[in-house]
C-alpha cells in the first residue's frame, strides 16, 4: 500500500494511521515464505525542523519458514518495530530524497536508502515492511529444540521414527587410520 505524504512534506502536518498490510509472501533470494497471519501496520510520520522525515511504525506478521534440520514448516512471528529518519530534500523536492549522512545516521537509527520505500510524495508501506522483515529474520529456525533432522541416506524425517538406514559416516581423513586398524585385525 502506498501512503500519500503530500500534507506531511509540504504543509508540515503529522500522519498517524493504521495501514493494512498487502504482502502475501516474502520473496527473498534465499526462498519464498508465505505470510500466514498479519496485523495492520501502525505508522506515524512527522517532519522535524531539520527537514528530516521521521517514520515510526509497528506491525506483526507470521511467516511459514522451514525448520533448519527437518524442513517442516514452522510458523514464526516477526514483530516489526522501526524508526527511520530520511532527509526529505524539501528544498529540492521530495523526489530527490537522499540518504542521511553516516555521521547523522548514528543519531537517526537505521538509514536505508529512501528510494527503496519513499518514492516522490508516496511511502510504499509494503516495501518498508519487506526490508524490516529481512532485518528481523531469525538466524536459526527449529520446529523443536530436539529436532533430529533428516536421514542423510534416505531423507526420512527422523522425528517421525527411525528409518533403519546404516548412517555410519566416516571422516575421509580418518581412512588411513582405519586402514592401519584393519591390518591389525587380519594378523
């Protein structure tokens, strides 16, 4: 959904609104993840005396992510809470918004390229939330702490029972040592 920011940019008004999330899935280079549940995003936008656009918001989405061990889908809730500061470029027009300089970025919180989600007089809420979801992505997802994973031989989910495969995996670097022991057995 795109929000019209004309009043905020030109008339210095503030903006507080509950915005529906239109995203149905998150498509990243590492996979496609369907969104199972989502709340509305609460967005608050203000322009300060330094012509910086302050964007604050919260949202919650539940995404289906495969378990890192057994690949079963796990419902993971991402609570998104963000504060962005973007230079509006009001003296040049909002279409020429630019990134906050690095020295100002420390005070500003995160400083994405505003072209990513701010286009002219419009804020693309779904693009903003897409980026925030990536920043809040879990480093590891497990269906349960004691997940046994998949059998490396047949691929069966070992949480559902043992498959009976012989899974004796030997380190190839140890093959010489095993050769020595096998010679002693022959004698």
